[in-house]
């Protein structure tokens, strides 16, 4: 998508998309702007259709496209890269969900076809839950799979740390702008992830933590990953939301017996297509291995069928 335009063209497209999201012509929401941009294949074309040029700009007001391009440059100066949904290296799986963010802010290494599994759960986890999270993360790294989490305290933190200690790739999807560290206790962890993996945010860089942000973040994590493993969670946990969203996305969900035994919402998901229950670490890994092999087998079959 983005590569065929050249870098100048790609920058113009990103600037147009940022301007659209900031101006929101006709009071359009971000979802509608994203849909119209994808349909047109060009944010600039949507901008030109919705915001026809005026002969004389209001005095003192900068051109919105120039202002957006300037913002992107200032973000880049702070090592915050902006990805548009039209860019070739926008995460491929994420682009396929209806909640796909129109823009992403990133620090670290973007891998468009990243094979990742979310390892998520309670902030107030038990020692058993923390041990399972770390064990799952280490085994994912051993399989060359990216460990995906939300940088939250508890289960997410244990998974991120275990992945880093094992020398693997981990990605954190934040519920704030990329210019913030939340929770503050994980500032150093966020920096380590940016240095060797990827920090990703769908919010403007200075956005503070807000309740609705975390639900949006959970949808992004589900969309980015191949599957979601919920290690331990309560009735009101954000992991509950991610599990339900993953089922909507048709993405597999692995619930440990810790989750199923303690939560009505988890028991309600049991039996739904793509929902698996595991009573021990090895059972979690057996399920994950199968999920990793399935897309690999499909890809290999398609490769064999492709004309030489």
C-alpha cells in the first residue's frame, strides 16, 4: 500500500490521515474515517473529497495538512514513528479486524507479519499465576513466537520480563499515549521492550490513561496476535474483555483452569468455537503449538499451489 507511493507520497498520506482524525469532517468518528480511507485506498483522496480547498485561508491559521506533516516530523524527532493503516508494514493481522486503529505510534522494531500470542491476566496475580505466565512466555520464545502483553502489573509484567530474560521478542500495547509510561512502575520495563522489541500505542502521544482506552487496547491486542492466553483473571478483569473480543474476531482463546474455576464469564465461554481450557502449563503449550502449526501449514500449502 504505502511503498508504491514513495516516501514523500507516504508522508503526504500519513499527514492527510492525521488531519482527518483531528478535523473529523462532518463529525465523523475514527472508525468511519478508517473505513473511508481503506475503501478509497488513499487518505489524501478522502481529505480532498471532504475538505475542498478554499481560495483564501483564514488569517493566522496554518494549513491542516502542513500542520499534520509538521507534527509527524516532531514525533519522529522523539523516536515516535507513526504508522498509517495504509502503510505496507502496518501489522497484517491487525488490519483485518473492524476495530483496526487508523494510526499506530511505535517505538522499536515493527514486524508486519509478527507471529504473536497474548499472555494476559490479573494485575493482582497469585504466585502460581505468575509462574504460569513466565513459563508460557519462555516456551513461546523457544518456539520463536512473540510474547504480546499490555504492560499491566501482574501477569502481563511477568510475561514481558520472562520473554526478555529468555532473549526473545516481546511487544507491549499501551493504554496511553506513547509519550507516557503506565503504570509508572513499569517505565524501565517499557524502555527495555522498546530497545529489543516493540512498544505500540493507538492513541495520541500525550493521551492519559482512561477507562475506555483499555478496552480499545484489548481489541488491538486480540487483533495483533494469533491467539490469547488468559492465565488468571477476575470477574471485572480487562482480560475478560479481551477473551470475548478474541472470540468475536475468530481468534483462539486459551483459558487456564485457574480462570475457569473462579469466573462465571470464563465458564460461559467454555464450549464456544476456538475456546480451549488447559489445566497445566504443558496443556497450554500443546494448544499453542497446534495453533502455531495450523497457519504455518495453510501457508505452506498455498506456497506449494502457487505457480512457479
